[in-house]
C-alpha cells in the first residue's frame, strides 16, 4: 500500500473502514401551524375521577407529512394534561373538560414540543365542543328521563291519594307526585363526562413545532478498494 500523501487521505480511509464511528448527521423537521393532529385516547378520562393537571396519553391515528417527508408516523405517542375539569351540577351545569397536548414522540424517539387546541371530539354520549380553546361539554339530563321520573312520581302519588280519599284524592296525589318528581330531578346531578380509550380527537397545531432528528451513518461498504 502506498504511503498516504496527506491528512485528507487518512480521513477518507478512516471513513471507508470505520463508518460506524463517523459522526451522525442531523436534520430538522417541522410540523407547520394549522396542521391537524388526529389521535385516539389510550387512557380513560372522567370528570368524576380526574382533576386539573392529570396526564393523558393518545396514539396518533393519521401520519403527518412535511415537504413530502413523513415526520410523524401513525402510532406515535401524544402526551398532555387536563387543563380544566368541571364536575356536573344538579339544577344546571354540565360536566366540562379541556385537554392540553404537550409532546409528540415518534417511534424512533424524535420529540416535538407542541402547542395545540382541540378542534373536534368524537360524540360520546351526547357530548359536544364549545369555545375556541376546545372544551368538551358533557350531555345533560334527557327530557325523556325527566318525563319518566315526573310521570312515575305523579302516578304513584295519585294512586296513593285515590286509595286514601277516593277519586278526589287522586288529584291531590298527582299534584304532590309532580312536586316530588321535580324535587328528585333537581337533586340529581347531570351525568359525568367520560372519555373511554379509543375516543377520537382532532387537535390543530397553533404554532410551528420543530425537532432535530438524528440520521444514522451510512452502512459499511461490502469491501475496501484495492488501491488508494
């Protein structure tokens, strides 16, 4: 083998024979503002058991591309926390919950710190979206349940009144039953908001999120050149 002429030849030889020891290259990938992020919950969230600050996790359902490159594959993990939770009231006040995403982690370990707002949530037991910040509002008491409760209360009391005081007692009993049903309805809370695993959520990225991705060095060549 001829003697190497300069340090450049030595560096070339080192890269050829020891590519695994070469410094890895990096590239920067960006999720643009306005990008939709479709995920599915992997944990259960409830206004009965969860509080402000509690974490949540979700799995990215649709990949995100940037300049033709898949920067966030499906199956990536989204983590965040509950930024607002309100338990349901009795006479009024539906259950409410707001989710704040924080980080996307791809299967290869690339991390994107994100700022995003919830735009759409799968309809879970009559829940709906409210406000620009993306608050999920639970369903209230249904009119059907209210009518059934009132009817049962009035019917039972009317029957008792009729037995006690003949036909005229039924009228008084019905009035008492209706009042009792109203009181019962007011003392019952609206239902809690429960988001089970698999609930589909769509967030919108509010500002660009960049991440530096490490690109592994090229694989070793099959054989070294015969002459330099």
